[in-house]
């Protein structure tokens, strides 16, 4: 048939070239399915068939196929091979002009080269674009080749393709039936796992364990559906295989991890680590370490199962479900890390390391503001030995002050604290003065306050301490929810969880005798702590849930001399450190009483901050407007509350204000008049400070214009001083870590 349009193909030669091409494709094995061996068989067989068909295709069709492959090839060698295929194709076109020269083996060789080059294509765009081009090109070549085959061969090929198509449809149908049931179970298991993680975050271990068990049952059911015989053949179907494998891996890996989590959670009984009669069982605390560690490891395994289930071939709905579960696990990880660390560190914190721990407790009152919140009116010493808690000392802060002065005490650190705040009640070289203890909380950075207090306490009549705790009246009021009401003896007053803060901050100052007032304040704190230690406290998760917001508001703080413990406190918001700005935008405002009264009970703060960054210069410009309103009356309240020690009219507030910013101060006005603030730095922040006087019922407006270059202007950092009246703030929200 030398003059015919059709080429006669020598079957054995074409099959030999096709087999070699198929072997080459099988060795390259692109990820057509989720299984390597299936990929090799599927790709190898497909290339072998297409190459065989290409042996009968027109020379120009083979050449175009090679050109397309070369155009999307990745790497020098595949491109070179594609170009070689194009050259061979063109050569065939010239050679076949000679009668009887059909060259079927060379046509097959060009097709085989092209399809092997397709296996190394790296075209960008949507997932599978290269594969789609390869399939379309191969299909066109196959059709062109089969049309030129003898009818007998063509019929056999069509029958074979039809059988493959029917088997593929039946495989997909079987998977759809099994997959529908599996997906329903998997969705239920995922939802139960997410609810379990939420319960775990709330410290509800019993509910979390039950939810994880429900998730385990759903995952096992999903796994059983996918193991049905009619769901297995789909492993050879591209794209569908990835979905089956993703669901199967998530079901199998998720089931194992979730089972471990549930078993570990069932071993955790928070009731065993309550404080009862002032004692906590350290053995019970230590016994929690293994279950918590198992939960942590199992959740990481669950996260790994989620990641292993991912594939770029997955459709959006399944990817979104994986993202949701992955996000839930990621959100839980820091909390679980903190829980494990807390269990590991708790025995030492509770005096279980062979020696007792001693903690200085400062009771602060924001009625007389300090940068940290309030001034320390009273103190206590908490001793913990082998899990036994005891309030071993309780007293007035003035007593510490008097002892420190008599002994010519000197504060030795921290150096930055002494340099900036040492002169408030003492001197900038560390020597204590008449108000060193009363002003020790002037810094908003609790680690400095605590270190200074721990340094000064032994020089003021106390013993060396291992840590410092600070709490204000709102914390005491919260603790009364556990103790019930307490009856004061110094004055006729009952305190409970509804009135304690108001009494300590305001009502106590109406008592006729100052000594009685001071005794009442001290007695309120002492009775509360004694009642707590004598009774039965809630389990730790309840305490954390109830007191956690107070730590977030910087009303309950803790510092120890142990660095690892401090790192944990910092992560859970208990350390009270000034956050570093690290080149981000941000600000803070603190006020300190400078008139010797309790007038900050009536201080209202309205703060507005805005900033813009010029993208062409990188320069940030900001405005910080602070309204300080003194709502105190000029009369009708005791002098101790609205009087002052600096000769101002009654009801007048005078405060020392500090403005923290990473930017440079350009202009400041107070009530519209140009003014000056003292510049300085503290903890990496620029600090601008000065005194502001506010008459009764009056408002002072301080406006700052700031500017500078920030390395990370899109981030925002701030913190809020905890006073009696929460501030009104307008401006950016802090950026999450």
C-alpha cells in the first residue's frame, strides 16, 4: 500500500518501541494517583498504548506532539529530548516522500520520546495543567493513529478502550457509594474532634475524652466503609485516587491518634490536684505529666495525619475541612504546651524540690495609682513546703519601709529600674527613702518590680524569697467566691464577692479612724487568704478559667527567680512584662498618683491613637490623644480620699503620666497649649513623661504628635494599665503573636 494515505505498521517493531517507551514512562512515574506502583503501571501502559498508536499517526501529528512536549518540559535534558523528537518528526516527513518509506518505528520513537518528555513537564498554572495538556495531546495522537490502522486492529483497540472506560466508571461508582458513607462518618468524626479540642482548651477533660471517643467511633466507621471491596479499584483512577487516599489516611491516622488522646484524657482527674486544707498532693500533680505528654504527642500525630492527607489534587471542600481541623489543632498546641510545662514545673513551685518556697505577696490598690496598677498597701509572705501552703507573715508596707530606712538599705537592681524610677521615694543610686516601698510598683514592667521587691525585702526585715505575687482588690473579690463572705472585726463590715472591691477602693476611706481603716484593709486580705488555705479550692482548670481574665488585665501577676518558670508565666500572661515592640507600631499610657490621696478611683481615661505610614518613605506619623477626666467632687468625701499633701484645692488630682511609643515625639500640647515632656527610654520603648494637674470635675487633654521609621509598621503592640475605671480606647487592636 505504498501509495495509500494509511501507513502499514509492522506490529512487532511498533510494539517493541512502545514497550520501551512505556518502561521509560513507568520509571518516571508522575503522581497520577496516590500510589507509586499504580502510577508506574498506569503511566507505563498508557504511554505504551499511545506510542503504539503514534506509529500509525501522520508524521506531522507526531512532530506537533513532540513540539508541545518540548515547550512545557522542565530541565535541559527533557527539552533537548523534545527538540530531538521534533527533528526526527521533520525528518520522517521528508523521508516519507520516498515511496514505500513509511518508517513506523521512527514514528513510534518520536511519539515515545514526546510522551516521556511530558513526564518531566513543569508548566505553571492550575494544578494538573501539564497533565491536562499531555492527555489532550496524547488523545489527539491516538485518534489520529487509530484512524489509520486496519479495521481489525482498530476494532480491537476500541474494544479495549471501551472495557477500560467501563471498568473506570464502575470503579468510580463503587467508590462513590462507599465514599458517601465514609465522608459522612469522617465529617462527624472531624466535628467531634474539633468539639473535643474546644473542651480541652476549656479544661473540661471529661467532655473532651467523651468527644474524642465519639470521634474515634466515627473515624473507624469511615475506615470500614473505605475498606469495602467495591471501593478499592478506584485507587487506579487519577484524581479520584487522591481523594480516596486522603480520606483513608485521615481516617486511619486520625483514629490511632484520637484513640491515644481519649485514653490519656481518661487518666486525667483534675479533682486529685485541688488545694484541700492548704495542701496539694504533689504525687497527684506528678502523675499528670505522662497523660498530658501523651495527649500532646497524640495531637501532633493527628496533625501529621491531617498533613499527610493533603494533596494538590484535592477539591476545595475537602481541603477546607482539612484546614479547619488543622487550624483547631494549631490553636490548641500552645495551650497544651503550657499545660505540660505547668505540670512539670508545679512540684518545684509548690516546694517539692526538697526545700520550701517563699513568696512575697503584694496587695495593690488602684485607688492610688502606680504604673503597674496600684500602690502596695499590705504585704504577705506565702510559704509552700512539700505542697503545704501557709501564710507565714502578714503586715503593712509602711513597716517594711521603716525597717529599710533604719537599716540604710540600698536597692541593687535591676539597674534600668533604679535609673528610671529610683528617685521616686528614694534615690537614683539605689538608696531607699521614705516612699521606696510605696512607689516600688511605679514601673509597669512587673519583672523589674518583682526583682526590686525580692531584692529589698530581706533588707526590710523579711527573708529571702523565691518569687513575688501581686494582686489587687478585684482578685480578692474573685477569691471570695470560693471562701464565701468574711466578717471583719476591726470594723463592722461583711465582705463578699459582690462588694469587696468597692469597699477596699472607696468605702473603707469613710471609716472614722485611720488605724481602723488600715486594720480593716489588712484583715480583709488576711482573712481571705486564710479562709482559702483552710478550705477546699476548685480544681485548677476552674481557677484558671475564673482568674485568667484578671491575669490578662494585669491584676494578678507572678514572678519567680527561676527563668524556666518565668518563661511559662510570660506565655500564659501572668508575668506582667511590658511587651517588646520589635519595630512594630504601638503605645501605652500609665498614670501614677502624685498628690498622696486615693483619687484615682474617680479617674476616667479616654485614649485615641491613629497612625499612617508613607509607603514611599517608610515614615510613620501618629497622633496620641489622651483625655484624663477627674470625676471626684470638691467636697463630701474624706480628706484622705480627695485631699492632697501638696497644697492643692480639695478634689484636685495630680498625676505623673508616662507615654510609651516606638516613635519620636515631635509636638505635645496640654489643653491646646504647647508643652514639654521629659524624654527617656525603658525596655526598648521611648518614654515621654510629665505631671498633669486636673481640678475636680475637669478634663485635661494631652495631644502628642509622633513620627519615625518602624521596621514592622503593620504590627501593633500595646498594654493597658489596670485602674478602677477601665479606659475608653479608640485605635488599632493589638496584633496576635
